[in-house]
C-alpha cells in the first residue's frame, strides 16, 4: 500500500540533513607581518588589507542581512577594533552577538599554541579575553576554536571544561589519523583528558574540521576561493544570463562533496568553514557568493533532502546536543579520545616538531616574563587592598596588570612562542617579551621595597633592588633597625605563598 503524503513528509523531515556554513576569518596576531601591522594593514607584502578592514566590512554585511553569520576567535584584535567604534556601532554589534549572528569563539586573547605553552600561560590568555567579552557583551564562549594550532594537547583539553567550553574545534591532526577518522566516523569524538585523574569529569566534544583535502581544512570548500588574497577560483560568474556562467556547476560539485562527507558523519549534521587566513578583507564578496550558493542550492532542489544554512559553531553544537539526546545505546555513542595529537604530520614524513625547541631564546624570554608577572601579581594583590592607596594609584596598578596580560596573551599566539613567524616578526615578539619581563621586575622591586618599609622599617630604594631581583638574592646597602645584627641580610619573597 502506498504511504500517504503525510507520512512521506514526516519521513523526509526525520531524515533531513543539514550543512552548516561557518563564515570566518583566521587572523594571526603576528606571522608574516608584525602583530600591529596585520591589524592596521601597514605591511601589505603578503596580504593586502587589514584586520580592521575585515571587521569593518564584515559587521556591515551582518547588519544588512540577519541570516548571515560570522565566527571570530582573536579577541585581542577584536578588542583593538572595538575601541575604535562609536557608541552607536557598539550597540549594533552587541545586538549581533546577542542574536548569535556574530559568534565570538574561545575568548583567548590569541589562539594559543598548545605544545610549548604552560597551564598558567593558557589561563592568563583566557583571563584577559574572556573578561573583556563578559564585560562588553555578557558573552561567555561555549566553543574553543583552535583550527590552526599545530597539534592539540591533552593539557589544553583538560582546561577546556573549566573555561566553560562545551566543545572544541580543531583541524590539524596527523594525516594518517585523519584518514582513520574519515573511515571510522571519528571526526567527532569525546575527548577524555587525564582520565587517570579525572575519570570522565573533563569530557568534552571535539570536532575535527576536515574537507577531504590535505590543506585548507578550515578554509572555503573547493570552488569558492575568491577572496582578495585568494583569487584561486575566479572568475565566479553569478549571472545566469552571462555566457560564462559557471556557478551552478560549482554548487552541484559542492552538493556531491557534502553527500560524500555525510558517509563519514554519525549525525545528520556537518559543518563547512567558509573563510581562511585573513579572509573577508572585502566581506561583501564572500557574502554575495554565500548568498548565491544557498539560493542556487535551493533552486536546484537540494534543500529537499539537505538544508544548507548560515550557521556558527555554537549553533552547530546545539543541534549535535539534540542528536545526543536521541541516542540511548552505547553502540551509538561517540568514540572516546584520550591522547593529544602530537606530533602532527601534515603529509607522510612531514612532521611539525621543530617548533617544540626552535628559537629557544624567545621561549625562555616569554617563560621568564610569565614567571616575573606571576611573582609581581601576588604582591600587586597585597598592594591593591591597602587602605591608604588612592584610586589613581590603584588604576596604575591595574593598568600594569592589563598591559602585561595583553603582551603575554599575544606572545602565546601559535606563531609567536612557537617561533614560526618571520625573523622580523620574531624580533618584534622578542622585544615585547623582554620589555614585559623588565616591567614586571620593576613592579616586583617597587612592591618589595614598599613592603620592606611598611613591615620591617627597612629603607631601600626600588632601583637598588632592580636588575637581578627575581628568584635570586640581591646585594644592596640597607638601612634597617636590624642591620646591626649582621653585615649581610637576606630578604626572601616567595611568590607562590
Ligand atoms: Zn594561525
């Protein structure tokens, strides 16, 4: 007996699949150009345009059409752009965040490297970024977006739940593992870091971005690379009356690719990043193509079985959560991952492991800057609660703390502490690391001198303590009530206490 039209319709709805487009731009905070130069566009040797252009043009395009979405994870740059906006624009952008059109991911000041960084560096990076997002948008990111990190660590995954994330997106895993992920439907996994200590308490969903190609796993699908710095698939001719019209063929090829990819998925959802490094410099081009992609997809009737929609990682994981609820047997459960993804081989025998130890001087300078900051930070906390400290002085102290977190956040970016930037750019990072450390040492000596004065009546100028003070003893001429006991006095400050 033929099924009724109603039943058929219901069946179609149940079996319907969804492709989530993630418009995004990955903006390294220093790499082929210095951090500030990427933002301003001063250095155009590699990319024409700037991060300012990306955020300026993208926000306008989002405001034109409420369906459009955008994902962004480099909070330091977003902060720099935000500070230049007037109150009216800020209000509009707050609306974009509230509606979920603009998905501010991770909240890290930079997208950090995970191999050469320490827990405290990762936490500092999140602290300054997430505080900014909370203050300005009351927004707490649910998703970590680490699509360019050169391998992922279990240490980062262990912190992810504590940062408030429900899921992590990444792309760079060993080529052999990537092939296995496709074959065994393991592109989505539950990551269970440090199970021996935490059991399943730190479980987090982990999504691997993979579009079947070795490179470009977080960039546009094939056929749609037409950004200012990526004129690969041009010309893209959208006008159907034009003799050179070629868009429908691209849409059909993309549809076939998504159907194949569903064979590697456990749910009726898949995501496709739509962007790349320094993409959306002229956002209008990308949104015009994406609008036409969806319209053509629907005109060809593909949407009867597969819906193509503007989306974001946060919207995507909400759909995945619904799928999870439907599952009630262990055979349907996500595979569990326990290990990190190091070392990462981009191709057979092409391992990314030199960066673990290359340019060791900058790794040391950043580590020293971090420890000096943490040492000073504890003394700063004691200073800030002093009753005799006026607001101006408190402001100065907090400004020092913010400036340091700003610099350190940038320094753990995956092209900074790793040493994968150009020589010029690394020189800039190194100067920042040294300056940050010096400032922290100065704050240390200032606080310590004040403390000696307050608690022990020992008079010493901060500059007399400066230089070698850190975790080391310092020789200085002291004038103190105790100095007659001995020619030599040790003053010990334990920054961990
Ligand atoms: Zn990057």
